[in-house]
C-alpha cells in the first residue's frame, strides 16, 4: 500500500512540474504579446489607475453682483433713466445692456416706458 501511495504522489509531482513549465511558457508568450503589460489598460494609462469613479453632481451657486443686479440697482437709484445712460455709468457697451434689460423685463424686475426704465 505504501508503494502505491509513493507512486501516486511521484506521478502528481511530475505532472505539476510539467504544468509549471507550461505555465512559464504561456506567461512569456503573453508578456511578448502585450509588451509586459498585464490586464487591459489604454495606451498611456498607468497600471494602478482605475476608473474615474462616480461623478458628483455639481451644485450651482447663485452669482452675486451680476450685471443685471447692477443695472437694477442703478435704475432704482435713478428712475426713468435710459439704457445708454445706465451703460455709461456701468462702463459697458449699450448693446450688451439691452440684452440684460430685456431679460430683466421678462423677469419683471424692471419696466420700460418709451426709452426709460423704472424698477418694478
């Protein structure tokens, strides 16, 4: 019985040596194909870099002291002021201010009568 066990264990060891030799051959072939890289990485990416991870939702903070707020403040201080005068005081071009004032009218923050603006 002991000789049968010795014979079986020696057969298993021999087979394991064969498999180890085959494994080493396969690893060398894989290294030659992939240039030494292991895994599936894109070009230029280090092996330790993973996925970007979950994206955080961005919170929009309210902008303070915008051109619209400046225009409303000026119009409140000078009711009946024209767009060109507001633009001069704000030191911006009138064509940009017309767009801002149009948005302010839609929001109901200023009212236009003729060429003059008043705060709502």
